[in-house]
């Protein structure tokens, strides 16, 4: 590196570990602050994790054996084929602490989101050979909305630990391949196994990154052998899970799920978006599209190919912003401290030292990032075409209504639930939800697509006729229909419900109101005999009173 390289420093292994927390502090502080804002704005978790929490509940009920199916999510339940590690962890947390599932879904993701900044920092520090660049890269990751969206929200009980394991494993790969230190084979193997047992996307991210490290730093027979030990060994160590799943459901359960959520190789559109910038888009989107491209151009000019190749490979293979933003953060750090910083030193009429440029970069990212991240974490950002960021799928009214369902309906009762509260409904009520895509990916692409399409169709219905016709067309015959009132979301997109649907259902002879509060109304579906004036199961009620049980 030249004297103008503001990031040049001796490695941390030469200077010891005492200074590391100082460099990590900006990212840690930013992450903790954003987590605080998230908790203040979210009395309930954003997005959904009801299925995950019900899996953990089932594991505990079975004495920590693997379940074969998970009940209540569609008729007959869904196959259990998810990597099970974090479900076991949540089951242990519940059993030892007595915390309720919603509290776990609020707290656990945020805690792990702070912890995974440690491997981000270490990975950047060793790849870039620079503490300041590592501090800047970890700060960018800490405040980036795409990373927050998937890791601090309810589903982060699985995704955030998977991210932690994958990043830790990639760091171990740097030590193994670049430093040729074979002592890192065992940590690499352990971390890959943990990732395999947590989430398939992050397993693929780990594997791709590891392969690129092998190609870049150790294209030898021994490098290949070490990679095989990690890759094959991790798959074999996870065999108690996947072997039992295949024994219950066959190998098709894994192949059927492939592609239902985008799959591998789904990033071509993302790469095209980088190549065709939308000048009319949001400022943040424009900056994110431009800055990594500028950084890639600088790195290619300097003959440093690993980060550009890693970035393009991740975008092409996955098309997931949370992963490309993470790799892009390393590129941004290099660009700001190795290219922009020296240019400012040359052009500035005021003498600016290396420390001043580093401090300015950290302050700039912290200020802008924290402001934008805080708005995103509190739901104040238009993140979904007019819908707020990090929406809560359930509210206090939903929890009250679901408590009523569990206490006042038969265990065999079946429901159709409008809106995203449906994801939490089976876990909260232990009643069967007939329509919803969650977990159905393990049944195959066609059943998943059918359930997803039907869920959207019934959630968009705004009349009793639409509801009856849509359900009849798919031969869905619920005992009850659960409707949100006012604002609610469908697949994260916000809608505002007028009284038209409720009034239409009230007037229809096919439906009878059995529960109503400020945010939810539940209708019993009447059979032909009751609809024509025969005996019913109880009178109309509201405000949480039970008509019958």
C-alpha cells in the first residue's frame, strides 16, 4: 500500500486484542441504539415467527425429539424438514426461563444482531488488513436496512444466528486459506455444521464464500482436502437431522422446497438493477447502487479482485440484499478510506491527517446510518410501496382475539384468517388455519403456490360474496373466518379495511358474528340448515364474550 492509503496498519495479531473493542464500539453502539428504537416502536415482533415458535413448542412437548409434522398450519399440518438447531435453542430458552414466545421473538434476534458484528469486524480486519476499514464496514452492516429487516425481525430467531455462524465460519476460512493455518480446520468444520443445522441460504453463502477463498488464496491439493473436510464433514455431522427427515418424508421433501423462495441463482435481476440505475428512485437506493460500483472500479484498477468477485458472485447466486450489502460494506470501506480519503487530503485547503479522515468517515456513516436506521427500525420508512418498514403482523387486538379462540372454540375447529396475522394464528390458538403458505414449501412448489395465491385472494376479498366464492372454488370449508379491522398487512404490504366487508358478512345468512373487538371480528360459517333458520350454536356476541365452546 502507498503512503496515501489511510487504512494501512499493522495487523491486530501484532498489536494484541486490547484495542479491538475501541474499533468495534461505533458498530456496537449503533446496533444497540437501533435495537432500542425497534423495541420502543414494536410491542409485538415485526413480521412472523409463529411457525418457528410452534416448532420449538412441539420439540419440547416431544421430549426434544424431532417432530414428523407441525400441526395447525393448513389441513393435516406441514412436514417438518427445517434445519432444527435454533428451534431446539428456543425450546431450551422457553423451558428454562418461562419466557413467552412473543417476548423471545422480540428480544433474541436483536441480541444476536449485535453479536454478529464481531465476525463482520474480524473478517473485514483480516481481509482488508485494516482496523479503520473493519470499523467502517461493520458500522455499515449494523445500520443497513436490508440487514436489519431480515435479522432484527421475528424470523431473526433463525436467520440472525445463521448469519452469525456463517460470518464466523468465513472468517475461519480466511485464517485457514490465506494464513495456511490448519488449526482453523476444526473451527471451520464446527461452524459449517452449525450453519447447515440453522438455515439453507446461509449455508450456501458460507459454501460459496469458502470456495472463493480457496480459489483466491490456496489452490493446492491440501487446500482442496481441507475444504472437503469442512464441507463433507459438516453435511455428515448434520446427518441425524436430514437422515431422519428423509426417513419420514423421502428425499423429495428437500428437492420440492427448492425454488419456492427464490432459490439459488435468483440474482440476475438484482445484477441488472445495478447495471441500469433508476435515477428516479430513492436517494438511498441510488447511493447503494453507485457506491459499490465505484468501489469495484477502484479495486479492479488496483488489481485487487477478491472483493469484486465475491460481491458479483453473491449477487448472482442469491439476489438477497442482506448478503450483497454485507459484502458491499467491505467495498465501501475500501473506497472511502483508500480512494476518497487520500483525494480529500490532496484537494482540501485545510491540512487533514489520516486520523481526521477516518474519524470523519465514521461520524458521517454513524450519523446518516443511525438516522436512516432509526427511521427504518421504528417503521417510519416507506419500505414497501407505501407500506411501513418492519410491520407488526399482530397487535394487542389480535392477541386478545386469539386468546378467545383458544378458550371458546373446539380444538378441531378450522379457520380462514385474512392478513398476515394468519402466520401467528396457529401458534397462538392451537387451531387449524386452512389457508396460508407457511411451511407448505416442504410439500412442493405447486401446493405452496396454490396456498400463497389463495391466501392473497381471500385477504383481498372485500365482500361476503367474494369470500364465499373464493373459498368454494378451492373447496375450502372453514368453521370460522377471522377478519382484521382497520389497518393490516398482506405479505408485508399495508391495507386499510373499511366497514364494507364486515357489513356484508353481517348481512349474509351464511355468517354469524361470534367475537368482535376494536381490531378483529370473527364470524362463524353457518351450514345450510342454520343459514335457513335452523338451530345455531349460540347467539351473537362482541367484546370478547364467548357464545359457545
